[in-house]
């Protein structure tokens, strides 16, 4: 199991890397509960990383199986609610493949809470704001939160919307160049020191993408 700690955020974050596409599975721990983001494929491995802590929620940034493969098992093992957007929830509950990829279908997983843009979700003691960011899939979302005392950087859980230096593909079903550009314009307005935790590759910041992902879409900070 590849596991690492990611410094800089207002709450501690660990990452477990899983699957053929080196997916980042994040464990965001605010001291009262752990938020698990995009459980890829091995719930037992994720539970080993969680240890004795309480899982307070399972966040799915979008429905693609490399981000949801362990969601059903993790939900069963923890009793934690699964969050997805209404647009993508149906594909989590009735799995749908992604054309042009070799990622196997994930097991069907109930979605306990369908969220929409602007919703605030409390996991443990942390309030996360839902930002719907279509472009990679119609229902892609990010979650954003910042510490009340200003210590440590805000955090954006960006899934396959915003990566270090680039963005998610827009040529899959439900993808859209126009939607992705609009999502980049929205994310570029977040605090520049926001720690961006993407579904693949290394973390970045909003400021760090001024000449990277945002520039690729003609978006200025």
C-alpha cells in the first residue's frame, strides 16, 4: 500500500494510492471524523489506513469506476453515508462503463445523499461547500473548506476536474469543453493559497495553476 501525508492544509490529510491509474484516495481527518474521498478499489486497504478512527462520510467526486470501486464495501464496513451529485448518483447505483477505458465496472453502491451546487455538508466538525464543476462528467463536483482560525491553507477536493498542470478529459460521455472552461473560471476565484487535492497526480494550489491548468483554458487568476 502506498500511503503518504500531505502537509499544508488546515486539517491533516493522508493519501492512499490505488488501482491501475494510480488514483488518490484521500483521508481527511479533522480530529472528530475521517472523510474518505473517491475510494478506488480496495476497501480493506483503506480501512487499514483509517485504523481506529471513525469514517464520517464517503465523497464521490464523479461516477467513474476508478473513483468508486470500493465505495459499496466501504459503506458496508463503516456505515458512513455516500455523497454524490444527483447527475452522477444514478451511475453510482447502476454502474455505467466509460467508453475507451479498460477500468472495470464498480459494484453498485447506494448514494445516501444527493448533493447540489452550493450545499454545505458537515463531516465531523468540518463544513464542506459543494461546487458542481462539470466538464469531465456532467455531475463532477469539488468540495471546498477552510479553517475557521485561518491556520493552514483551505482545501479543494478536486477529483478529475483540476489536476496539477491540466484538467480532466472532456471527451468522455457527459464531458464538455465549454463546461470545463466555466468550471476553471469558477475555481480560479478561490483563495490563491488553496491546497488542491486531485484524483490523480500530485497536489497543487490555485496560484500554482496560473500558468498551468487555468492558462490552458485561457483563464486568468
